[in-house]
């Protein structure tokens, strides 16, 4: 694999230069801001939480990785962009099973892994149903379904975390729409809408972090 191969995927990029996607690059500050705000809130409340701290660090890595991808725009930077997102999804899912759904870790881990596996298995189905109409965003559809499904189950369980998770699902749906629209509107809006994908996803991650902070139930061991 050529790790330095140039990648040109987004409307704003007009060449191989480092700052060819300035708005897409700078909008990644939303992830960093979400992580820092949560860390500051933890510090002010005197909360010491390894799981939440780890998620904040991963969110910071998402911002840095995506910044690298939208500046260097090479294959290796694409990996730096995707891996932290995948790690965040897995860690948050396992943490949600424990903190929000109230499962002990001995059950939360296998249930969370099973849910993640189902979402991965749904990827080919999402590709088939979309028929390429989502401009490469099909891989995120199962994650949206997983988040929305979590909100539904939490609602049925009567958990207070249901509302913010549902809001996060709505924000994620809007961000996915922005990602899909990016190449469609290049002719009339040259900067595209991918920066909205960053801003809205940063908002979504912030909501999820604060949901764990305010509604997560620590102490579910065993």
C-alpha cells in the first residue's frame, strides 16, 4: 500500500497543498473543545473517572487525526482519522452498557461487543440499500442505527439518559446528511458541507461525554 498516496475526497479541496481544506481542517476543533469542556467539568466536580477520561483523550485524538487527514490528505492520515473514531465507538459502547444500561462489566463487555459486531455485519446491507447514493457515508449508517436504538431501549427502560442520547442521535443524523451533501453541492457552494460533519459530530461527542458524566452510574463491577 502506498501510504503517501494523495486523497481528494471533499468539495473544499482544490489541490495537494497543506491548507487546501482550511475550513474542514479548523472545524476539527469541535472535537477538541468537546473533550476539554468535559475534562474541565470533571475537574470542577472533583470527578475521577478513568473511562470518561479515556473517552476524552480519544475525542482529542479524533480531532488531531481528522486535522491531519484534511491537511496532509494522504493514505496514512486517513488511517489516523478513522482509527480514533472506531476506538471511540467501541469504548463508548462498552461504557454505555455498563454506566447507562446498568449491566455489570462481565455482561456489558460481551453484550457491547455483540452489538458492535451486528452493526459491522449491517454494513454490507447499508451499502446495498443505499446503492452508492450516500457518497461513501454508508459505513456510518449502522453506527447511527446503534445510537438511535440505544436511545429507544433507554427510553423503554425509563432511564434519564434516554433524552440526551436521543438528541445525540438527531445531531448525528444531521451530520451524516451534511457529509452526504458535500460532493453534491460543490457547484453552487464550493467549500462544501463537510465542515458541518465535523462541527455536528463534535457536538454529538460532547453530548455523549456529558451524558456519561451526568447520568453514568459508576460502581457496576463484576
